[in-house]
């Protein structure tokens, strides 16, 4: 999960929505990272671990609905500042998003929640922030 528009507020709202929908959800620490592939403020990023009976497709659709409820603007394309971005990186123990191993803002918080091998070529910088979800 990530945000670079009113990021602290939007991550807290998203965390509350995920807890309401899925119950016992674990969250990583929150990290600050530069926007990748776009101009804009730094992102705040975290990962969460949740259990669900939803299929991967149904989970992705539900996360997109939560993004929409938080004002995610999809009208200007994919690479722009966003109120909230909720992605599925690992599903049923398998990496399902290539970003997991490409960007530090994905693999650093994910490694707090699941056992995983970190990439050999670790590119990118993240900084721990004090926000707790």
C-alpha cells in the first residue's frame, strides 16, 4: 500500500478499511521513498498481511473499490500521484507482482511480514518513518 497525496491520512484510512473488511490484519512499518516513474512528492509505503477466502481476482477488485472510495483518480493514467495504491504482491505464498522484487518500497516492508529472499541487486532507498498503522 502506498500514497503520496495526504499520505499519512490515506494510509490510516486504508488500514482501517482493510481491518474492517478482513479482521486481523498485520502491517509492516511505514517507509518513505521517492516517487518512481513520475514527478511528485515522496510516497509512504507499507505492506499488510491478511487472510481471505476471496480469489486473487476478487481480492484485487475489492482493493480497487477501496482505492476508489478513497478518491483514487484513474482519469490521468497510471503514473501520477495517488491518494492510495493497494496492490497484491503475494497471494497464497507465491509472488504475483513483479514490483515485489524490483522496488525497495515493496520488498523491504514485505520482508517484515513473510519469509522471502531479498534481491541480490538491491536498488532504491527507503527510510523508516514513525507512523504506525
